C-alpha cells in the first residue's frame, strides 16, 4: 500500500471506478489525513470531535475490522479515514 504524503500525489478528475482503484492501493499519511479534516477555504472549526452513533450491518462491521487489523489500526480510525477520503472526492467533484 503506497502512502500519500501530499495532495499533489492524488490524481484529479477520476471516475468513481478510478478513485476506487486508486484508494484500494493507496492510503493517506496520518499528517495528510489530519490536515484534510480542515479545508483552507472552509471556516475554521474547533479541533474537537463529536461522538455519533451509526448502525452498520454486522457483516460490514466485521469486514471493516478485518481490514483495519491488516493495516494495524483501529477500525474507527479506518472508518474516519474512509469518510474523509470520500468526502474530499465528493467535494472535488462538485467544485
């Protein structure tokens, strides 16, 4: 898995299929992941997180936990990474 350390390494204008293929073989560094939580053109938010509750199918949760274990990270951290990456792609698509 190739670790991405800057936004310049992320291709632009990818189709959903291309994005899925790209993110299947790449991951964001923790520094880039943390920096991605606040966009420069968005109003600054306080650095606090908010606890939420989300219902997932048991099978999906097990699959996420399995992937997280293979990456040596917590499953909630992995889910946050997935959400950040996907929201970033969606924001790029609508701009």
